[in-house]
C-alpha cells in the first residue's frame, strides 16, 4: 500500500515538473491553434468584424487605400443596456457602428465607400449572416474579413457555415498584444480572450452560440 502511494506521488511530481518546464510551449500552442493563415488578396468588400475599434478599422482603411476592395462594410451591433443609457442621456455621442464609421473616415475612407448594415446583431454568427446576405444581394464573390488573430479561426468557421457556397472569404488580421507568438497568458485581458474563443468554438460546433450571448 505504501509503495503504491510512493508511485502515485512520484507520478504527480513528474507531471508537475513537466507542466513547469513545458507550460510555455503548450500555452503558446494553445494560442496558435486559434489563428489561421491570412489570405488578404483583392475582394469585392472589406468587412470590419465587430470589436477592437479602432484597430480593425485602421487595418481596413489600409487595405482600402491599397485598393484591395472598393467598399468597407460595418455591422450594427446591439447596444448593451449601459451603453444605450449613455446614448439616451446624450453622454455618449455615438453607438458602436457610429464609432466604427467615424474611425474609418478619420483613417481616410470616404463615407460614400462605407456600407453600414441596418439589422442589429448580437453575436458573430448573426453578424456574418447579415454580411453574407448583403454579399448575396450585391453580387459580391469575395470579401475580406478583418479581425484579430485569436478570433480568426472562429470567424472563418462561422463564415463557411453562414455564407454557403459561392462567396469566398479572405482573412486579414491586426497585430495585437494577444497574438499567438507572444506570452498572452501573462495578460489577463488576453487570457480572457483566448478562453472566450475556445468557449466560442465549442458553442459553434455544438450549435449553441445563441445560448451564450
């Protein structure tokens, strides 16, 4: 009996040692899994996937100036209650879509080249579904989805599900502090973002994203 406990203790010590020695490569690999290869060639439209304003808008504007596409698409996010209250009080001048449009204009994208979607969306599935519907209506054959590295795999997976055949999507990614090649686990915000993406991927695979708004 005593020998069995010694074996268990030694095994636990070995596991702990491996975890201490190998945690960085394992954590870095966990981050890299979330990132797909970028493919940001020419397209019919550049899509600013909601979030991280104004960094995604900055990249979208750069792609626009490089003539990768003639228009930039901005979705209409549903406002959280606290944000809507600030808007109603006149304390906050713009909603999320308004801020995104304003940022694009500051970065040099003319208002006439910005397509604003009107249907409010809460989650990425709803957002990309709305973008795909707009693409079908306008006859777009390829779009560029601008997002963060950690969000890229989930965005690509959702696009394939929501857009259907006939509309290709390239992925363009900003360079942020939570990129997979950096020590993301040392930053609380990045750790929360990585965990959020894994939970999001599980929800997408299980078709329960609507339950996790």
